[in-house]
C-alpha cells in the first residue's frame, strides 16, 4: 500500500521497490533497496535507489534540501523511513565557517554536512524526487607553516600504526592551529591538477587504488577530516570538476564519510571545457577509471537496470555507496527522532551575572557627574549587568539550552508585574544563546520576537511569525494554517525556532485562539519550537484553556517577583557604577517608596532620573552638589502629584472604593479592562469589609460616569448598563499612591 501525499495539489504515492532485502523480526522492520514515487496527475513513476541523491522538502517550497539516500526501511507501525546523509547549500553553512572557504561559492554547490542536531531519519513522504550531483575534486589545504595536504597526509600516515585511526584522530585534533587556510584550486588547469593529485598519491605510496590502498586512504582522509573538525569546520571543500579520477576519490570519500562538494545537476550545465578536461583525465587515468567501474559493485549495475530508464553520463551518475560503508552507515531503525549529543558538555555561563555587550564607539563624554548619572539611569540605557536576576537568567537559559540540544520544543511562561526585568532578562538570555551558537557550543537556531503591544490586532501575530520565519506575507487566516502545518510536519533538517512573545496579555481574543496556538504548537512532536511567553498575569494559561486541558501543555513556569527595596537599591547602585552622584540615603528613600508601591524598577529609575534633573537645575544656580533626600522627595511628589492624583485624593468614599475595586478586578483578571458588573462585585465586598452600606446599582452607574467625566476612567460610549466596559486613564501606581494613606 502506498502513502498519499498532496504535494502541489497532486496525489503522490510512495511504495517500496521490490521485495524486502532483509527483515528484523524483533524490531519488526524491513529494509528495502528502493522507493517508487508515483505521481497520479502526471502519471509518472520514479524509482529512487540507495546511494542516489535526493531532494527533500524544505521550509520553503523553492529551497529543497539535498541528501544522499543511505537506507530505506519500514518500521513496526508500517511507516516508511529513509536514512540520509545531508548536504548543505552555502546559505545553510554558518557564516563563521563560510569564511574558512576563502572563495566564491556558487549557489548550486552543496557540501557534505556533519553538523550535529539534524535528524538523519526522515519520513519518505518528505522526499520530492531524485537528483543528480556531480562531484568535484578534493581541495588543497595549506596550513600556516606551509603545511599542505601532502604533508598532513604524511604526518597522519606516520602517526598511524596498524589501523589505530582513532589515536591518529586524537593526536591530530589536540593542537588547535588557528589559521588553517583552505585554498581553492578553481583556476588550476585540469592537467596540472591531475598531475598534482597523481603526485600526492605517489607520495602516499598509492599507485593504483586497490582495496587495500583504499583502506590506507580511508584512515588518512579520516585524519584530515578530523583536522578540519579541530577547526570546527565540518566542510571539506572541493576545488573543481575533475572527471573519473575524482569519482574514485569521491567513492572513497563517501566510504570514509569525508567531505565532498557536489553540484546539483538540476541547475548546472557542464561546460565544454570541463568535458574536455574530463576526456583528458579519462585518458590519463584510464587504469584507475577501469578500476572505479569495477569497484562500483555489481549491485549498482543491477540497480541501473531496474530503475526507470534515466540517461546518466559517467560524470553525473550517482555514486553508490560501497557495501561495507553502507553497513557502517546503516542506522538502527528507530521511531523516535535521533538526538545527536554535542561533543563535550555545553559551556553555559553558570552562576554568572548576565552581561550586556559594550558599545563599539564611545559616546560623547558627559560634562558633569550629574549628567553622567542621568544618562546611566535612563530606562532606555542598556545596563552593563542585571543584578538580582541571576537565578531567573540561569533557569531560562537552561530551559532553552536543553531544548536546543535535544532538538525538541517547549514553552516557558514568564509572568510578573511591570518593571520586574522580564524583557531585559529574556533578551540577555537570547544574546548569550546566540553567542554560544556562533561559537558552535550549541546548535544554531532561528530567533523571532513578537510583541503584543506592537500588533494592531492579535491575529497579526500569525502574519508576523510567518513572515519572520519564511519571508512569506499572507493574510492572518492563511498564516495560521501555514504555521500549524509547518509545526506539525516533520522538518528533519529544520533549525529549532526560538520565539519570544512579549506582552502576551494583549493577544487576548474572544476565542483565545492565538494564545491557545502559541501554547499548543510547541507540544507537537515535530515542532522544534521553543516559546518564551512573557506576560503580566500569572494564571493566564489556565484562563485561556478553560475547558481545554491545561496540564497537557506541560508549561514550564517562571514568576518574576517585584523587587524588594534592597534589590532596587542594588539595581540603582549598579546602574550608577561608582558615579558618585547620589547620597546613600537618597537611594534608599526611592527604593523603599517604590518597593512599598509596586517594586517596579522602571518607576524607580524614573524617579532617580528626575531627582538628578532637579539637582542639576539647583546646581546651575549655586554650588555643584549631589542628589540628596530633598531632591528625591521633590521628584516623588512631582511624579505622583499629578492633577489626577489630586482628583483621586479629593474624591468621595464610594468613588475611592470604586477605584480600589477596579484595581482588585484588574489584578484578578490580569487584563486592564473590566465591566461595571465585575467591579461592582468587588465594591460590595469592600463595603461589607469596612462595615458601610454598599451603593445601589444606579449609584454605581452614577459613580462610574462621574469618574469618566473627570477623565480618571475611560468609559465605553454605548449604554450597556452593567455590561459597560471601563479602563483606568491613569497608571495603577498613581491610583495606589493616591489611595495609600487613606
Ligand atoms: P513590563 O511587564 O512592563 O514589560 P518588564 O518586566 O519587561 O516590564 P523590563 O522592561 O525588563 O521590565 O525592565 C524595565 C526597566 O528596568 C528596563 O529599563 C531595565 O533595564 C530595568 N531593569 C529591570 N530589572 C533590572 C535589573 N535587575 N538590573 C538593571 N536594570 C533593570
Ligand atoms: Mg517587558
């Protein structure tokens, strides 16, 4: 029975080619030599066999991945799997490794890819079709001290004793030369290149590539590859097209899992000069060519026969993996995605105070201590460190790091009242992770950020995420469908996506679909999506889920507590960084005032900055001074004594209680909007506690319209009676400050 696929609206059926080659009764798996892809619309049948190169579905329909088919098997659940070796386009190669190539790379070139973290076990339905690749010659490597390929080979051979490949590898990887150069030989003439390679062989005692010699080459190339590994470069770049001789080398390269550069046949046309060079090489290397055709197993010829006839030139014929190598590369079929552990333990900044990178260019020097303090205290200034958030930083870092290493998805829900450093801490975590990925300590990942405050409508979140991820611009409904599909389908080579959703509270919709999807996508088996959701409300997930099962989502939670006065003191001192602009008592006063109200670092910094401004103004009149208690008190009064605060202070008892009830409802709901009915419930409870008679419904409606007329509240225009929606037109801090001493 075949599997249906609806690629490009046409039915594609995948069925095995031939009978099983072998079966494992215990695992209930069967291996096959080929797969038939039948397209119902075009009525074509394509047979792909082991060893052939294939195109695999990518994130983008126009950019399929390239791989070589190593194994085909059916598991116990009768699902069809393929085990592949990935080849990367230059765009998939990390920029720091691209630099090592030191040459222009055509978009058609692909590189043997040993980057850990990609699944090599894929569903056959992701295979689009077979493709042809042509191999190019291995590169010439030149070390800092003139060490070239030959000398590396010699060095490795002399180190090697009786097949102790691993010890050779280790000895080769230990010293870490920094400036190994990889030189392209594109310009070299074919004949000189052939001669050079011939002389390299002679230097290694390789006269004719016999099986034994292959073994020698095998270990030598392995050592060379590991030398590359020592430079954290998993590519082996190849200089130019070079006929049959290259084929032999390529055969060996594949055999030993070395690295080759291949060209996609789909996109290239082989130029006459290359073909001429090929002819030349063919003549010169006729003996090795005849051997190469011998070395390609009879099985390969057999494959050629059974396949749908395809015209293959010798150059473009896909290289079949020799039997022995196939054995070594056969993966034990497993249904669970394979995790490739990273070499060594990841270097995470344990117990480190998160730091923020320094500026490249020095800013204009501030004229006075007070001016410097004012600039340092601005909320938009990037602090050098985030004191008092070390634990939270470490927990978030560990969460994302472990998911990245496992190649899985997950969601962390981060909540806390405003100004508790949620955004600042998450940004710092991402910066450290990006740095670790750049240094190859972690697998590379896509980073996206969406802010509920910046979206015109919650559904725009879908549009923005899709655009950031794939560059596609579509409507919100379509984007939601595409994203759900993307996170639900296996994307074996897809990088993990780290998505930060800030101000999540604002993505509130009537059906809660946006928030629900954000919590749901990371739980999908193939999502490879890590979400860091930041919100002010603690129990938002529970309220979104309502009748959906919240526990299924397995959210990891983190709550940022309001800062205590000591922490706020530490934050201000660390921001000032030894700039002696404040009296110690003045800092303590601000910290205590803010900690008693909200524990909001933003508010604390604002007051300090305003106090500095007042002090600067005073200094202009007389002798220069530093910020004292008087300046801070003036700043606090100024900040909180707005006409609004005065209006609240002079309001009636029921009006004040109505405002208290609004604060209580906002805190309960986590949304800064409520109906009069919801507020009324709180007000009645408050009056009961105070032992005073509660207002009637019509009195509450009158209170509401009076506060609305004073612009302390924003009241909905329509007359919905108790269903009327209200919002505060002043900050919650101001209301609390005004009502505090009552
Ligand atoms: P909101 O919920 O309103 O988005 P938030 O919790 O995301 O608030 P941030 O934006 O991270 O708060 O922080 C507010 C301001 O306070 C920023 O300028 C930030 O630099 C500063 N800040 C917060 N915590 C610290 C800290 N531990 N050290 C230094 N500065 C801090
Ligand atoms: Mg924030």
